[in-house]
């Protein structure tokens, strides 16, 4: 891992759904330890972009170059599938909007956290369990719940469990798709607080897709505003939010309800 | 005498040829599930349609067949399959493990050690060891192809978390030659160590349309954790009939008052021991 290379270097990423544009000619760099927010309204291509980046959707054009630990910068789109899946369970993490999509609901909380460890070869029950306990503690889930299934957890707890499950292998890049969607505001606040702490402590890089400007204000260093599949404005978060240049960004910022 | 209305061993020659190709492929890639065009057999799914097809493709007129069901030669499933091949193939049948050249089994491996000139055919209900962990077949195939077997350990983890030890006692997952994770069919885990044997082992799943195989002396390792090693468990008693302490036991309820006895599940093994004691 060298500091001279960006962690993720995206060039001209384009995805069409037939004649419809998913996202078009998106380019950006993400540096180690940096959090990038992607905002825009529903249907603006945020999630398409995120899924293309994370390898869940094959884009039509473009490059996603990731600075791998072993071999340096490498295009993840031309990488072989085993390599990409290996990245997906070691250096990458994906936090789904709905915790149910990212958790195994029939498996206990401990098993959920331990799965990635076992997937990379951990074969000592005691150690796996200790790490699961440690991570449940870090995401503020009581140790006594380790053998309970996520079905018995509240929405906020499920989301925190999903985060623990993803971060247990110490990834370097986290993709988050609306991490606070569907949670009530006080739970959102706690989750954001937790995420901010984890991102700072672990030096994580993250790409956060959201339509909630408060989330990016708190988490993101840089911001990308998308509309109809195109990036219309980029910049430092505070700069974009306090002094929006593009008409759409101005609309977006002024649409936030003030309490 | 063979029933002349049927081809030898019921299946037509082209079908047997197709199954033999699947068997050969299975032997070439130990533990890999080979798809095959499973035929309807004159018995319900779950009664050993896969095993019967593999046996039918394996039998020759000079073979001696033994069929066991949970170790016993005289239970419904064993009797009906034995009669089926007596009628359609006219092969000699036996209950003695050492006399048989082909043994079709449901859920047991005979206690007596098998030799290089024998074939053991298993009936398999669910060939996919990852089935209840990952419901998508497309995904499990990918996981086999890429050797992503972490999920199998999640199942064992759950066992320990819930019961304090690995409570899976049958169909215990094994790793074959350091590559494929395989479901050994619902044999008790007591039988798992016996799978490294001299005989050829063939597995047929009729409804699921899969055949897989273990060539002789293939390395078969039962999955476990470093701090919770695999244990081949059985009931702690000795057999009430022959006194064997080293064979897998069935618990038999003998009356309505809860009396019970433990006897060898392998009836041939038990009878031979008792004959030996009487002599």
C-alpha cells in the first residue's frame, strides 16, 4: 500500500439499462482514509454507480482501479471472479440499506459476524467467538445477544450488526448504500455517531450513497452530486453544501426541511 | 429367472451408458457433483431412486448384490430393492458383506472392512452440503467452483454456539482430497472415518439428479474447528445381542413401559458375531 496511489481510481464508468442511462462517464479518485458522499434524488444513478463500483453490476464502459495489498493498482472489472470475490470478503465491505439483505437471518449474531472470518480461513472457535464478542461490543450490541438471531433484533440493531459483520476482517474500503435509511432519527443519530467513530479509528475509506444531506454533512469529506446519471457537481462537503454552484444542487440544499 | 419384459437391470443400455459416464466423471473429480439425466424409477423419490440407478449401471450378470437400509438387510427398503434386482437382473444376492461385490446402502457403511473388489453405492437424498445455508443453486455451484467453504463452518459454529459441541450427528460434511466439500449422505458421523476405504464409493441422488464418487483410498477429512475437533460418536453401550463395543448401535424400544435395548445396526455383522460365539 503506497500513499502515492489513490485507493480507488474510477475512470469513465458508464452503465446503460438498454437505452436508459444508469450512470454516465463518472470519474473520481478516492484516497486512503477519505469518505466520499454521493447524493442525488431517487433514480439519479447513485445506487447503480455504487453497485458497479462494488462489482455487483457489470458496467458497460470504464475502469475501477483498486490499490490491492498484494499487487498494487489493479482494474477490478477485468480481474478474475475468484479475485474479485476474495476482495469482496477481505478488503471490501458492503453495507446494504436493508440489513436483511446483508445478514443471514437464520444464523445467530455471532455466526453472522464470524462468517467473514471463517471465509478467510479462521478455524478456531474460541478466537472467532472472542472477535465476534469484541465487535458486538464496538457496535453497542449487548454480549448477551450473541446467540440470538437477527430476526429478534430491532432495525437499528440489525443495521449495527451488519456493520460489525462487514468490518470484522478489517476492510480498507466500505461501500454504504443508504446506511441510515428506514431508521428513526434518534437511532440514525447513534448509528452515524458510531460510523463516524469507526471510520476515524480504523482509517477506513468509504463511499456513502444517500439522499440525506445530514448524513453526508456528518460523514463525508467530499461530495458528489448526481442527477440523471451524470455527476453535476463535486467538491468538499461543506463547500458544496454551503455554496452550491449547480442549479440542481441549489435546489437540493434548499429542499431540506428546517425544524 | 429374469423377467424377460425388462432389459438387464431394468434400465435401457443407453441410459446405463449415460450413468456410467457420469460415474466415471465423478471418479475422476472426487467429491464433485456430476449432473445426470435421472430416470423415473418404479419407486417413489426418497426410496433410493438414485442409488438404484447407479447400481443398475454398475451391475454385471456375475455380480453378487447386497442391499442394506440403516445397516439392516431385512427392512422394507432393502428387501424391495433386492427383489427388484433379483427380478430384473437375475443377479445373485446375499446378506453377507464379504460375499457381495456390489452393496447398495441407505445411511450406513457396513462394519466389516470392505476390499478393493467391492463397490459401495449410497442413496443420497440431498447431495448439496450447502443447501440449507445457501438456497440458490447457482450460488452454491459458484462456491464449489471457487472453493468458498467458509459458510460450512458457520453451520458448525452455530452448532457449538447453541449446543456447546458440534451437534451434527449425521450427514456430517467432509472435505475430499483437500478440494470439494461433500455431503456423505445421511450416514452417522461414526461412519465418516471409514470413508477412506479400499472399495469404490458411488453416490446417487435421483430426485436431485446428481452423482458423485470417491475412488479407493481417497482422503476424506471431516470438517471441524481446531478447538472442537471431529469426534466419531456412537451410543456408549455395547450391543445387547452380540456384545460388540465397536459397532454403531440402534436403540430399540421393546415394550410400552419404556424398556429399551441397544443392538448393532449392521445385522449381518451382529449375526456373524453371534454365530462365532455359539460355535
